[in-house]
């Protein structure tokens, strides 16, 4: 559990990071992604982008996605691409709507599959040097 500053309006934020297998890191985020939690999330994701060629951000436990986090996801995507890191996200309904409203759902590598399925697709792409199956994209 990641601690937030006292007086934070979010009830909780949980960020768990693990290596799904060599070269693939999964970051599972649970809670509310608002302006108070975005800086910590960006810091943790950037750390993993610097360490791993494949990063999966599991947002399936997110109950709220604020506009600051939508912009942060866009910026993290750019950061990952610039470093040659393949990354993907798994989303929940609370994440889908803000991405659709901004049009970012068309350009961000966010999938409707659970994070484990995204990891499996990334593993297949990594091991077989093939693209993610067409059915895996949102």
C-alpha cells in the first residue's frame, strides 16, 4: 500500500508492481486516480518504463479516472514510445468513458482484456516476434 499525504481526499491508492516474467512488468493500480494521486502514479510508471521493455498498467481496479490522469496516460505513452518500451493498459468502465470522451481510446494502447491476457499477448509478441492478436485491441 502506498501512503498518501494527510488530508488527501482519496480514500486509498494501492500500487503493486511485479514481474510477470522476465522483461514484463505489471503495475496494478487500485483506487481513485485524481490530481492528488497522479504524481505518484506517474513516478512509479516512469520507474518501470526505465527498467523494463514491456510494461502493463492494470487499471481494472480503478473506480475513478480524473482528467489529470487522462493527460498523464497520454504523456506516459509518449515517454514509453520515445524509449522503445512496449506498454499496454487494461481498463475498467471507470477508465473507458474519460478516454472515449477525449478520443484517446483510439491512440493509447489500452485494452479491454484483463491484465493477465494483455501480458500473455505481450509475451507471445515478445517470444514469437509477432504483433498482439487483432482481437486483443479495444
